[in-house]
C-alpha cells in the first residue's frame, strides 16, 4: 500500500477513535499509538497542547520528551507561531532546534487550528534524515482537521 492510501485509511481510523469521545486525553493517546504502530519510520509521535501561553506535553508514544516549549522556539514553537506545518529534513540544521532525543534526525509538526487559533500541534520525529514528505504533510493535516472537529473541545483547549 502506498503512503497516500495508508494515510487515507489512518484518517478513517482516527475518525472512528475520536468521534463522540468525551475523553480527549484518551482519544489523543489512542491516535498517537495508532500512528506510531502503523508508520514504522515514526520514532516519536505526540501532541503538544497550548496552555498558559506555551506548548505543554500531551499524550505521546516514544521516549521521554520535553515538557514545555515556548512560542517560536524549536520546530514545534515555530509551527505554532506561524500556524503552518513545518517539515524539517535535518533537525540539526534547524535554528533553535530543541533536542529532546539525540536519535531524532527529521521532524514534521502540524498545527491543530480551531477558528483562527492554534490549540495544539502534532509532532512527529524520525531517526531517518528526510523521512517526511508532502504525502506525510497532507495526511497529517487531514488528521489534524479531524482532531480539530472532534477532540479539541473535550480538552478545553480554547
């Protein structure tokens, strides 16, 4: 199965995991687990949630992570500040990269936007350089849209 089809199927699974669920933390934990299990080049996958003027660690799969990230700092903080997906082929070349794990070599961060406001980000790291492409971007953005509709309200993110 190609990557585009994989993400299409994952989006359907994500929708079924979060529709009507009133436990946002549990829903995001299941989404992180699904993505980590189905995409072998994902080394770390999780969510940072906007709280108290910073990104705070939410549910994730992978090694220990940074607890909080300032707006504009690192790949996550920059994606939050710009409200745009960032695909970074080599995190070691990214100005201000936050190295939570020395095993991470590439990263994609997708904002979850409600209204005009970023309420969370999906953060994915890979041990491979250049692991993420336009299909990952499109697939994760589709998943972010599902999460915006079904999960953000039960996390009281706004």
